[in-house]
C-alpha cells in the first residue's frame, strides 16, 4: 500500500469505530510542518453529518486510531483536524526498502492491458510543434504505466489516408519521371506545398490527383506502392524526431488510419443493425441525445457522407473495435489536443451505445491545451509559419550548448555536445510536462533553460550535485541503516516515501505534472537537508545514514526523470 493509502485506511477504520462508518477520512500530506506529516481532515464533515461536536468526535477517532509503528505522535488541532507525525523508524525502514529494490519498493497494482495512443501526426506534412505535446505527454504516461507493471501497448495512429495522399502521390510520379523525387522528399513541407500549388493551379494535375485517390482506395497496386513509398519517407522523418526527443515510438507502433479502411463498410453495417443510424440529407448519421447543437437539437455525427466517403470518426470507431477485439485492451488513453474533445466524447458514446465495447473497457481522452508563443498566440515562426519540430529541437540543443560553453568553456567538445543534448531536450520536455496539461502554455526558452525554478536543468543539476557527494565521500556502505534524527532528515524521508503515491496518481489521472511538482519539491527538500545536515563533515553511523538518504534521493530523482523521458548526467 502507498503511505497515503495506509494512513487513510487506518483513519477510516477509526472513524467507523467512532460511529462514522460512511465518513471519508480525507487524509492529505500536511501543508505545514507544524501540522505533522499528514493530516486527516474528514472529522468535521463526519461530525456535521452525525450532528455531534467535531472535537469530541475527533477524541473518539483518536482513541480508536491504530497507527502503531507508523506514527509516533497524534494530536487534535483546530476544529477537529488530526495531525499525524510519522515515526522516524518507520520512515527509515521504508527508505531502506526503497534503496534495496529496483522499483523503489513500490507495490505493483493488478496489471492491466493499457494502450497509450500518442503522437499520431498526419503524414502528409512534416511534424510541427503541434505534435510536441502529444508525443511528450503520451510517452511519459506510457513509461509510468510500464513502470507500474502494466502491459502497455504504444500506438501511433498516424494520418496516412485521405484525399491529400492522392495529390502527394501524383507529384511523386511526376518527380520520379524527372528523377528528383528522392531529393524533394528531404523537405516534406516544401513537397506538400508544391503539390498543393499544382493541385490548385493545374486542372490536369488536380484530376490526376483525384484519380489517384480513387485508385488508392480501390487498392490499385501501383498507386499503393507509390503511396507506401511516400508514407515510408514521412515516417523516417518522424522517427528522427522521436530519436532526438527520446520518445519510445518506432515503426512497430504505427497503425495508421489506412489500416481500418476495409472495415469501414462493416462499421456502417453494424451501426445500421444496431438501429442507431439515420439518413440526413443523403448522409448516414448517428444522432446523440446527450449532445445538443446551438438550436438545442440532438447533434448528428456523420458516419458516411452523401458521396459515400467515410470520416475521421468512422475510422476511430473501427479502431476502438480493433483494440477491444484483437488487442483485448482494458484501458485506452488517447493523448490528443483538447480541441478534439467533442469528437472523442461523441465517438466513445457511439461505441458504447452500439455495444462495440464492454463497460469494463475504459476509454479516456487525455486532452491538452495549445503551445503558445510570447505573444499569447499559437507558437509560430517570426514570419507566421508553422515551426518544424526537428528545427525546434535543434534550436533547444544549440541554446543549451551556448549555456554550457559559457559555464564550462574548458570542457571537451564531445562532453559539451552531450550535455547540450540532455539539457536542451530535457528542458523542452519538462517545460511541457510540468504544466497542467489541460491549459495552454507559453513557450519560453529562457525560463525552460534556467537553472533555477521548476525546470529540467534545475533537477538535472540537483542530481549531479548529489552524485558529486559520492565522488567526495571516502567510503559508502550501500547497506548501512538509515537513522533519522534531524527535522530536515525527516522531511526528506517523508518526501522520499511519497514517490509511490505520486507515480500512481499520474497513472490514474494521466497528469504528469504531479510528478514534476513532486520532483521539484524533493530537490528543494534535499537542498535544505544538505545545508542543515552536513554529510561529508559528519562521521560514523550518522554519515552512513545521510549518505543513504542522499543515495535514495539520487535514485528517486533519476527514476522520476526517467519516467518523464528525461535523462540525467553524473556531472555537468
Ligand atoms: N492525426 C490526427 C491529427 O493530427 C490525430 C489523431 C488522434 N487520434 C485519434 N485516434 N483520432 O489531428
């Protein structure tokens, strides 16, 4: 059990014994050291329900509260709060267990088969900053779920189908005839623009493009081969970004929209059979009572257009069925821009009503806001164009390189490059992950690369500082007992014990910023401990124990950052 669950369960039992079995214990980490380490806040609400005096009820709860071996002191505060001071010996044993185990002695939950669908760019163009958040957040969630022992399936639901691909294939044919195709594809963005200009200005080209779409959808082998060639090149561009970003997506995780093409007719038939399908101006539509349009009427979701074409939603419905039937998933996280929220709510609703998935299968839209520029508008180049992701990442490394070169000019070039990569990419990722994903956030190079505040460089540097202690310490006994005497030692130990709660909260809620807040707090508490409790100048058991706390801090920082997909260095 996590430390919070453990305390909650005991308070819950005490509440029941005191005559309030339905009350919630509401145990939280204390907001100030004076309030102990944890505080149970549920007594007041329970007293209100029972119409009794809260302090009296708190007395009864306290009398029944069994925290032997966990807490060393319990007290009633204010109108009926219960302050819980953890037992230093209990914290010491937990720290020792965490030190001795790869997974920091976390109790693994019952494993689930979970999919994290993320990144999912449209392959017609190159990845741009709009794909950054999904790639980073999704990867962090996949890592966290995997760490907790879940059977994680990563999925990259790329956009590789539709009319744009007719246009691109048509241009590819033209370029191939001139022998310039390979060269042109180096810059997919320019290739797309060129195709679009041709399409808009050259009637003959436009007709050929439309013809290719029909052939593509009909499975014409020649056109399919060309399309595949294009998709391959585009995926190579994506993979270069993933490698640079340290995001664990490869070819094996790709299953694009095209994979569902043959199933769309079947989806249509099954929806028809379920009686949910209506005709509306020639289109096949599902009306959903729970979603009203501006006129207050049920909203219609188009499954098949009048011309027979299928839509984004139809493909997504097919994918849900595949994920249930073939992949046997119990939970699917869709890490996609918040602007697609309505789409997902409607799509999930259709799948449930049609009985395509069991109630037990959880479908969750992990929504996120937009990355903004300093001007408060969506992030763009100076001239207002979209920023290619690969260029943004290169700039991050370049800026980090400048910082390193200023700080440490005498470092060998190779080391400078390596630090620049770890710090630059880490900074971009952490800046994103540390914000509540629901909101928009302003992208700012200076804040994210700062060595102060809640940033990657701060945490990476904190890690190297801890490591440097070990370089200076004469001997370190990795099995020495932890002994907690000082307040700063205890506060650090409490924070170390909260890693498990934090990681589980991230897994349940899909909010990586909880982990960032935690790591920042941990690094801050370590600094305080480091100032208040000398390590190298202490001796014997005290020194051995402080080194153990330092070792666990380093291990926790490293594991936490690794779960966010951020690397650390032993020195920088
Ligand atoms: N390719 C889409 C886009 O770029 C995102 C796909 C999201 N996933 C999904 N299952 N619809 O907007």
